[in-house]
C-alpha cells in the first residue's frame, strides 16, 4: 500500500469511528431527555455542504502572445464535517482540543475534464496543557486525486518559458500529497518561557516525468526544521522571543534523460530569529519573526550538481501576521513571508515573497463584504543557469459579498483578478517578456448550507 492510501485510509478510519459516537451517546442518555428534533452534539463542530459555480478564463495562465488561453466553467462541491472529541473525555483539563475535520473538494472543469480533480483534506489539532506546560499540534494533510499528466506548452512560441506563477496554478490540480505540520511545546517560568518547536512542509508530486518538448516536469520537495525559542513576557499579553532553527530542504532530482546535468538544490540551513507576539492594544494582535538565514549547498556530489556560484549564501527569513479589529464591524488582516525555498520545477532555488492584506466589513447580520490584495514574488536570479533565471511578480485583487438568508443558508459572490508580470531585465531569447506575463480572471457564485 502506498503512502497516499495509508494517510487517506487513516483519515477515513477516524471518520468511521466518529460515526459510532452518536449511537454511544444516545445509548447513555436517559429516554426522558431525548428530543424528537435532531440537535448537533457538542463534539460535532462542523457539518455543512457547499456548491460553487465558477468561470475561469485562463486555466494554464499563459500570455496569449503564443498559446491562446483556454477557459472553462467549473463546478465545486464541498461537503465538510468536523469533530472535537475533547468534550467526550469528561471534566479533564489536559486536552482542550482534540479535533479532526474532513473537507473534500470535488471539482469538475466542464470544458477540459483533464483538469478535474478531487481534493481530500484532513485537518487535525491537538491542544492542551498541564500547569505551566502547554502543547499544540496542527496538521493539514491533502491528497489531490487529479491527473498524472502535466500540461504541455508550445516551444515554438516560447510559452515553455513562462512565469513561475504560471507553473504553480495547474500544478495544484495534479495528483499529489501535501502535508503541513507544526508542533509546539511551551514551559512557562514566570515571565520567561522556553518553547521547542518543529515543522514540516511537504509536496509529494506524483505526475509523470517525460521528455516531450514543452512538457512541464515537477519535482517533489520538502522543508523540515526544528529548534527552540526563549521568550520574555513584558506584559501578560506581549512577549519578545529569540530563537534558533536547524533545517533541511529536499528537492527531487529529475532523471538523467530529462536533465543531463542532474541539477538540483537540496540544502541545510540555520536561522537566528528575533520575534514579537501578543496584543499591544486590545484591538490589535501582532506576531513578527525575522532574522538571518545561513545556507549550505553541496558544490557537486555523486548524485547532483548545484547551479549556484555562492554555495554558502546568507539570506533573510521573515514572517508576520496582524489582525486589527477597528470596530465590531471592521477587521483588517495582514500576512507577510519571505524565505529561501526550492522550486517544484527543479534546478534552482528561489527567494519567495508574499504580502497579503484583507478587509472584512459587516453591513448587517445578513450582509458582509471582503476586499483583498496580494503581491507575490518568485526570484530565481541567484543561480548560474541562464535559461532557468526568473524574476516574476503576481498582483492579485479580490472582492466578495456574502449574504445569509437564514442562520443555516448563505450565498457568496466573489471575483479575483491575477496579473502576472516580469521583472527580469535581460531575458534569454531577447523578446520573452510578453510570454512571461498573463492576466487571469476568476468569478464564482456559491451557496453553503450548515446543519
């Protein structure tokens, strides 16, 4: 049995066990307290069904200067179920949250069925503590049951030399496993605390690797690290931290038939991170973590060649999150991250940056609206493989309106515009800028029923 089936089956076993709990609960309850109307038990945190119709005008995120964009209507069916088993443990205080949720997306592209996929997502959270010791585990696992054949782009019109963001859009629909896990322990010593932590980011891409001209090959990759933070609470709601991380990034190597130089960029890294977390004001929640990132690449091993001139670079790592609740009806959120990562297209590493701002406004109990903006940058210019260099940006503006007809039935209308733009001054073939840039529109209308 492969690892996709193992993880998927483990999630289904949890759901099957959870389905028995209503029978146990009903058997223990006195007959006089049973109601003829079904009520959601306290351990059932989510039970809903969503249906969304969308129109996507550029599935492969091409410029149109060569290949013409293809469009399609899209139907997405999204059932969701969630459990928190902590209330079933009685009056214990060790486990505050023992949750598992299953949220599949069944996605059909009506004009191009090869792009259709089913995404099986399982989320788990374990949170609790004893006295001065607390712990938290978050795991988000996804198995994408999609095509094993990646897109083929035209080499005659240079569409094979497209934006880095263009390779990412279709990739998310292909067969793969994604896993994001973070584990945090904390021990409080008065105003001081010690916090060991570990995290994993995994992309196991299961698409075929081919030598066909213009075919997009994808490489599996992961980032795993662990370390320790030491913190000091300047107030009960604010703390400064100093931390250290040691990690490793893996990047799959293509076969020699596909890449004769066997180019790849696995690496080890160390980070020293200063941080702030907490609530400077009642209306503001803020967390910041930043510091130098020291990389170590192999010049050349028996298995691969690293396409970098500087094999011991010092880069920059930073992440931040902010939520400002200016009033009960107005919330602004901000997220930011910059870090060194390895590419799913193989060969070069990249410096990946993202900036997200969103605004949520509540007009009434039934009507609310959202406005968002995102800026992303994929910078591949540190490598020495000329044909693989990139400096691509994507600007996204999105908006949405949500209306609740009843406490259980709601609808939303959303629109997003992506603008992929090139920022590389000198391009390999001289006139490739127009093939790197694209526009992408996505409009959706959805209905959700909560039970």
